[in-house]
């Protein structure tokens, strides 16, 4: 067996360029599937924290679903929906007061050009800017580092106060405390009363580049009619989550004035629904990667067969000499099969390593943990071995079946 392996490797070494080009097809096919699986596995590994932007036992209502949940053919049905207004949000809060006292109201400005300004310094455009109430921290998993949170009176009196994230602190207040300072955002002035503790990034987007003001001040400054409010509700306990969710849907329908026969004209989402939506997207991506890889591997397998048939033709006289001096049919068969498998597995190994590196690079860019898909790597090697055997069997059998007399006469 060692001699067979040595002969196979030396034969491949004679035609390095041809062997490399044959391997490339396998490498591309394996690279595509391993790269995608690595990226998806890395993202799924961090999905619990990455997509869990809602607090524990939270669910949220909004006019529109999140980007993960909107299908390509469904977006038109949301165009005619009414905004979720402040009065409807307040009505919902009243209806849920005894069941779930923690109700966070929030609204965000979608204009990507907003900057925060202090003195001669300013942030980059595109910060997260919105209005909320005192429950924003628990609903969105933020904490206060300096200063204080909003209070009920801040919202009731529409005070021009703000809480800012750490990216804002670093850019506007590199060497002084931000507390008690006046900043400008969207041409309005706000007093900084607190700073959020650093939270990091979610899928490459910083969660510390944020300025929040009281909801009532936001609607007063920018016009309530232009914005739709998101309503996040926390169930008292995990055990009461489903009951609270059912009560919440009923309360929102009442607040929106819907009749029993009318469908919901709002969206409900939670951490679980977002995770499920991501899983659906991941399944589609996986399916696409499998199709692309299957085509590439099939083409690579045909390439291996063709190259091995050419190799058999080129080495016909060599095969005749080996048979004439006593080489068995099984030895010839094994040599050519080993060549085919080595080409396929070598291409697969390169594809696995390149795919893992590319997938993890994408994961790192999206602030996800680095992983190595051992399971998929093992499957990839098995598939490559099967391709080597399957597509190399006919050329190997043809070589092993050559008549030694005819092979020696071959020119």
C-alpha cells in the first residue's frame, strides 16, 4: 500500500499544473459551502445576544415588522397601515397597567444625517436618535454609567434632557464629564443628565452611538404626526409570558379600535420571533450554498474523471510494463484510485481552510464569535473522498483492465 501511495503521489507531482487545476474545482465547491456554514454557525452562536435587543420576557408591538421578518412580496401590504400614535400607546399602557406595569414607549428618527454637537466638536452623521420613557433601560438591555435615568416627570413635562452613549461621550467629551452639558441634535438643544454604559456592537452596528430624549419632548420637537411609536412590554415572570402576550394583543387591538372581524394592523415581535426569522434566512442561505456547491462539485468530479482518463491514455505503456513484470490488476486499480482521491481530498482541505477563514472573517466583521465547523469539515472530507472514488473508479478500472500486450504496443 505504501508503494501504491508513493507511485500515485509521484505521478501527481509530474503534472503539477494539471493536478492544481483539477483540485481547483473541488476547492471552489467546498469553499462555498464551508464559508457559508462557518459564517452562519458563527452568527448563530452569537444570535442569543446579538438579536436579543429586547430585555427578558419582553415583546414589542410596532407598525412594521423588523427587516428580518419582511418578505420580498409582503412589503406592499404594510404601506397603508396607520402609525401607532401616542394616544394609542397611552391607551394600551392604561389597559395593561395591572397586568404588566413595565411598558416602554419609544420612537426613532430614521434620518441618517443627524449629528450631535458640543462646542466645536461633532459626531459622525447617522447616530441613533429617539424618544422614550423611563423603561428604555430594561426594555433594551442598557444600563446607566453616569448620572440618572429618565423619570416619569421628565416625560410628563417634556423636559429637554438627554442620555447619551459612550461613542458620543468619547467624541464630544474626551476630557470632561458630559453631565450638565448642553448638546445639540437635529438643531435642538438638550441637557445631558446621564450616559449609557458601553454595550458594544450588534452585527457591525455600534449600539453606543445613541442619544435618547423623553418621548414627549421628541414628539413636540419633531412632530407627532410623522412618527409611529413602538411599544415594548415586559411580562412579570417567564411563567406569565404567554398570558401577558395574549392580554397585550387584545389591549393593542382595543387601543387601535379594531373590530373583532378585522385582522391585526400591527406587528408583534420578540427575541424568539427574531431568532426564528434569522433561522429561516439562514436556511435559505444554506440551501443556496448547497446548490452552488453541488454544481461546482459535480463539475469538478467530471473534471477529475476526464483528467484521469487522459492520464490513463498517457501512461498506457507504463501500465503495460508494470503488468508485464507482475503488477496485479488490484494494484493498478488502487494506484489510480489513490491519485483521484488525493486530488479530491487535497482540493477539499484547501477549500475547508479557505472557507473557514472567509466565514470567520465575515463573522468578525459582524462582531460574532469565531468558530470552526468541525462537523461540516468532516462531511466535506467524506464528500471529497466519495467524489474521488466515484469519479475515479471508471478511469482506474479502465487502466487496470488494459491488456498488457496491447498496452506495450501502444504509441
